[in-house]
């Protein structure tokens, strides 16, 4: 009985820090959809002292884009980063870490589809590489971040500028051009064939 009681106490104390401090090591899978930390507190309504930016203004299939999470003032302890379609809010693409000491990949909507912090150490900047999916007509995408300054102070859905997909334009233009050239080539061939006879 004493042994069982000891084990029970050990388990409670062992898991207590996770409930008290939220997700200090960044396993925030439960927050993937809402991006809302389970901190028993409300998100800040004022403008965030943080920003998320992309190294390109638009993207094509398979493009690799550097995404930067930056503190405009102060620092942040935790974060959750996702790339989402504007229409439908689907999480898209994959991430590659730039610094595995402070960030880790998550499986929010498939392998390495999001990233979060590893430990609640103070940070002023985090970078990651986002690879656009090989999906035609993906539509516009934006990066969304939850920044956690401390357990009770955090901002949800801080957004980057919208990145338009340029693939849809290329996909409609290139085939039409190829078709036109094929028709012209066939016509010229017929003309030469007719004149040779």
C-alpha cells in the first residue's frame, strides 16, 4: 500500500509542471487548430509586439521561403507557427528547422507541417524554412503565429502579409502557348508539304 501511494504521488508530481506551465517544451499538438494555448487565460487584444515575415512576396510550387518570427520589442518564450490557405484555413507545406535548439517540428496536418518552441527560453528571433507543396491552384497563403510572452500573456493568430500563388497563372499560360506553337508548326508543315508537290 505504501509503495502504491508513493508511486501515485510520484506520478502526480512528475506531471504537475506540464499543467502549471502549459507546454514548456513545445508539444502543443492540442493547439494546432485554434492556435490557442491551454493556459487558462485570454489572448491579448492589443497589437502584438511581434511580427512574422516571409523572404518572398509570392510563391510557386516547391519554393523554399525563409520565415522569420521577430520581436519588435521585448522577447517571447513560446510560439506556434503554421502556413495556412486563406480560403479554408487548411495547413499547407512543410517546415525545415534553422535552429533545432530552440524550435522543433510538429505534425499538425501531416509530417513537419508546423513548428513550435523546444524550451521556454527567452527568444527575440526564430527562423525556419517553409517549402510550398506541389499542389496546383493552391491559392493564397499566409503564415500565422501564436507568440507567448509568458504564461498569461500571449497573442494568437499574428499574421504575415498574404503570399499569392503564382502557379495558377503559369499553369494556364504555358499550356496555351505550347498548344499555339504546335498548331502553327503543324500548319507550316502542311504548307511546305503542299508546295513541294
